C-alpha cells in the first residue's frame, strides 16, 4: 500500500487534513498491510484480515461503495497485492486452516483491514461497538459493500474495567492474556490488542500510529478522524510502553516483523 506524505503526518491546520491529503502530490514508499495470527490454547485467532488482490483495481473493487469514500480512496491509495499474499493463501503456507480460526479481531473497519473477512465464514468476528455503529451511520474509510453478506460481528464495549493506563478492556481469552483496549482517534472506535507473554507484551496497535517512530515522536498521523482522541491514544500507549516491556506492532510499519522476530521492545 502506497500513501501520500500528508496521509502519514498531520499537517496544520488540522481541520484541512483531508484536503491536504487530496492535494498532496508526494507519494511515499510502499508500506505493508500486516495481519497477525495467534496460536493460543483456547483457539486460533487472527487480528485484521488485510486486503485482496482485487483491490489493485480500486475503481472496480469499490464500485458499490458510497461516492465520497470511493473518490477519496481511489485518489489517495495505491495498492499492489499479489494473490499469494492474501491471508487466505498465507494460512495454508503456515500449515493452518482458515476453518480452524475461532476469532477474527478487527482493530478497525477501514477497507485495508477487512478485505479478507470472506476467508473466515466460521469465525467469530470481534469489533468495538463504537467502531461498528459509527461506520454504519457515516462510513469514513469503511466499505460495507465488501463485507460478507449478512455479516454480524460481536460488538465489544470494554465492560471489564480499566487495565494499566487504559480506561477499559475486554479479555478475549479466559486466561486473560489476550486483551482488547480502546485506542480511538484514527477511527470511531479503533482498538488495540495486547498479548501478555510472561516478560513482554505484544501490542498489535493497528493504525493508532503508522510506525514506531511516530509513537516515539508523539506524532499524529494525517489520516485521523479525531485529532485530540488520536493524541490521547498515543499518550496512553506511550505510558503503557514506558511501564511495560512492549513489542510494538503497528499494521503498516515495515519494521514490525523484525521487532516481532527479535522480540525487540520499544524505547521512548
């Protein structure tokens, strides 16, 4: 996925951020669209489902989307996705089956995170209620025409009380070692996934920031729905990282896979 410079970094005045992205002629280097597969004793889980090869032709791919969403995505994204890179092809290469996935957790509903939903007809899909209701009322980057027919996700409201610095959380597993925490701002109800693994936490932070450097610089991305909420989420994640050894895994960070392989924690 290739984005514009104004998409990556907020340009002032913030109220004109979408116009700045539309007008920006500067394209950055391609970035990955990462999905995560977690093998857990309570069941196989996937976090975000990436996109499909069909997204390379955004005009045809988004033909049934609302006009404003279609216009914005077509003018501000460039997609290059090989069929073998789709999640449906990647799982068998890992010796796994999509039919065995118990949970699909979506950090948010933007099109590049939900394109592979059709690969998982038997899984329970988990989304924050605020995210689902927001996009159902006014879609901003979500394309419901691409969702599976009759799709009914489980909606989370973080009823389990605060966790560390976060104001609420939802324990996905009975072992309380996979937690969903609210990190809104990039979208209505963006959430992050914390995997507690003894001496380290793996933080699957979706698009709360585009890469580790943005967290370290406390830099808000250009494509955020709510600037104050995004900045607050960045600050909460910074506080969490400062208090807990954390392997930070944003969805579009080229260095995420290296940090994962090395179990390299983020420093501020």
